[in-house]
C-alpha cells in the first residue's frame, strides 16, 4: 500500500506542474499580446522589407558581372549607336568601361559629342562580349552638330567596310571586330565599290530586298553577277550598287538597292538606256535574275528619274539607217564633179558657166561683144590698136 500511495502522489505532482506551466504560458502570451500593439507590427514589417531588399540586392550583384546596361534615358539620347565584339569575358570588361569610352573617343570622337558605353553582354561564346556604344550631344541638352554627324558617318562606314580599324588598349580590352552600325539619324548609305564610280555614273533603277546591308554586302559579288545576267548586259558593261537602310542600321532589314550600269567604253547611249529600261520594267517574273534563296523576293522595282527622262526623249525603236541617202551621197562626187573636170565633156557652154557669184566684178568700160549684133565694125578695132602702138613708141 505504501508503494501505490507514492505513485499516486507523483502523478498528482506532475499534473500540478503541467497546470502550472500552462498557467505561466498563458500569462506570458497574454502579456505579449497586450504589449504587441499596431506600432510594433509596422516596425516588424519595415524591418523584414529592408532585410529582404538587402538580400535581393546582394544576389543580383554577382549576376550583373555578366552584363551591363546604361539607363534608358542615356540610350534614348544616343542618336548614333554602333556595336562591336571583344574576345574578353564580360566580367573583365565591365570594370574597364571608362577605358573603353576613352579609347573609342580617341579613335572616332567628334566635336560637340561624347562617347558612352550603352550595354555589355556575353555573346554566345563564353569568351566573347558584345559591346554597344553611342554618341551623346555635348552639352547634353543640345542637338547633335550636323558637321560632327557627317564626319561620324564617314568614320563608321569606313569601320564597317573594314577600310580602317578601331584600335583599343589591346592588353586590357582586346581587339575589336565585327563592327555594326545600329542607329543613325536619317538613314545610312553604303557604297561597297569605289566612290569615284558614282561620280561618273547615274542611278538607273531602285529595288528593295528584305535583307540587311551586312547580308547583301557579304554576297555582293554574287549579287552583281546575277544582276548582270538578269539584265542581259554585254561583256563590256558592268553593274554597280549602293545600299541604303532608312533606319540607319547595317544589321536590320530592309535594304534599298540603287543600281547603275556603266560601259568600259564610256557612258551608255540613249538607245541602250531605253533597251535596259524595257528589260528592267519587264523583269518582275524573273526577280531581276536574283536567286530567291539568297536574296529573297525583289520588291518595289522603280526606274530613276534620270532613266525616265532619257527614255521619254528616246524613240522606242531604232531609227532606220539612211542607206539610200548614203548611196546617193557616195555617187555625187563622181556624177557632179568640179566645174573644171566637167567643162571639157560638156556639149554646151551654157551648162559650163560658173555661177554668177564667182565672176569678177565688171570693168569700167563695157565688155567687148563678139556677137553679130555689135554696132562697131571690125576695122575700127584695127585702127584703134595702131594708134595705141604709135603713141607708145613716141612716148
């Protein structure tokens, strides 16, 4: 009996302790609920938001090492934009943005403008980075200077055609390659051939291709060859093109192609221009001779104003050769010879007389007439001559 009583007392003690703990917890919770008012809730939420913001700021910091983007306002102010590639990881180039801007400005910088790096992103290959840069007006609220824009356009075109190189601090940034013009106000026109050809040539027709300037320039030799076949040009005739994009981009379609035809012998004759106009206007079924798989479908084929004026002033068919007239003119010298050669065989003296305008002016005394109607007898001339001889001897 003593053992059972002891167990019963222990169970009662445990239950008492549990009830005491529950009472303490309830009292503690009651005190927390009474002191935890609305102000504490606001402070708690604010603290959590600051903590979470710090966490999310630290995490993207490491991801931004793989890229850089300027502000949207900076990109909008850059009316001229271009891009190139560098064989360096973007994590290496992002800390060198200032150096890149300095190098680009030294190479192709223009007055009243400053260079700004607009973005850097990793290319498909892990060791290459695409760099986009632009030119901002200086001061920032002023428009771009027209002279500076013209100089800048020439520099960018030379870089695109690889007629010059963009030299950077190679040890730090690497060698720039694959330069593209992304944006230029008023559009951009590329002349792949020598500019001197266009100083002596006239644009004959225009057409549009849904390609970029870069794509057409890469296939330029094939384009010219196919156009020469499609236009039925002669062996001494060549076609030249210049490429225009209205948005000022060498990487975006479409491209307007302006074509000129020139002969090695000189300028084309009006009749030949008329023949080419007929071929061009009737070339819609054969796509100007261009391969659809390479250049796509030709759109908006139009003759230039120069060619339109030429064909309006040129007869539609060749004028007949004046063969009969040439034969007559060829026989005229033998049939109508000079008066001296035709004088002896002529039967009558009337036809052999020279024109009156070739006769010397008349003398003061009337000419001697040998016609029978003369009123002076023949002996009078004899006496007149004798008298004259006598006077000459005495004198």
